[in-house]
């Protein structure tokens, strides 16, 4: 069995391999974030399963719906989560692509509908994220409300600031700097942010564990 996973941004390759790696009868190949044309080329490797986590949005043309449909018609099982995978799965779940995780459910439910919610600026060489996706910020701020670190009004203000910021410049520091939060609350929130794992990374882990269980059934 051969599995292709497109990621490197939501979760680093080395961490991904700790969850899902090659074995005697399974070959797992990790690839950089997917872009248009990759599936047409990579289908020549005859994968049985494809997991789409990360993909390009604005740096290159995004992976197309028909590309995904074409590989599924060949009998390849395609899973999506976290970022581009979550977005495409929400658009193609009725046609056979399976979505997994919080980000997918947000798209599938209609709570979010724009690629801007998961888009980040990245270093094309290192795949390091240079901004913070809106969906991650909203998730952390909502949890901060649950933990009584923020009020709902404060959370709404922070989300509005984040939404109005062009995605390459979107980060916690800029958002807090523009907010009306006092220094004590900012400090508590910063500590909370540091302790929180990014929801896109959580979803990436969930997808990898899902595939691991799927192939072992």
C-alpha cells in the first residue's frame, strides 16, 4: 500500500512521521503543500490513499476540484483536513472525499466559507508559517472566553481586528497591539496562547491517526 500526504506547514514532516510512517507493507510519502498539477503528476506513483492537509492558496494556483475527482475515479481514497484539505473536503464530501477535524467541520457547517480563514504566509523554503490563520486565532480566543480570560465582547473585538488584517500580516502581536485590552489581560492571553496547540496542527494529527487506524482495520 502507498500513501501520499501533502503537508509540512500545519505539521512538520518529522512530527508527522512519528504518527504515520512507512512499514514493511505500507509506504508513506510526505510531500510539500499541494498545488495545481501535483495530483496529475503524483498519480503516476500509484497511491492507494492521499491525505491533503496543506496546500498553496495564493503563491501558486490551488489544487482544483476536478484534479481530486479524477484521482478518486481511479479508486484512490482521498482524505482532507486542517487547511486546503479541509476546504476541498467540505466542497467534495458529497462526492467521496472524506473530511476530518475541526476546520473541516467549520467549513462543512457553513460557519466559515473563505480560504482566508485558513490561509497563511509561509517561507517557501522552510515551510515556516510567517502569519497566523484566522481560524486558529478565533479558536484560541473562543477558548480564552471559556477559561474566563476574555469576555465575549473582548473576543469579538480581537476577531474583528484579525479579520480586517490582510492575511500575510495577521498575527497575535499585531492584533493585541491594536486592541483595547489592558496590559494585564494581554499578558494573561499571551501566556494562554503559548500554551495552546494550533487547531490546524491538531487536525493534521487527527487525519494522520485516522489514516493509521483506517489501514489497520
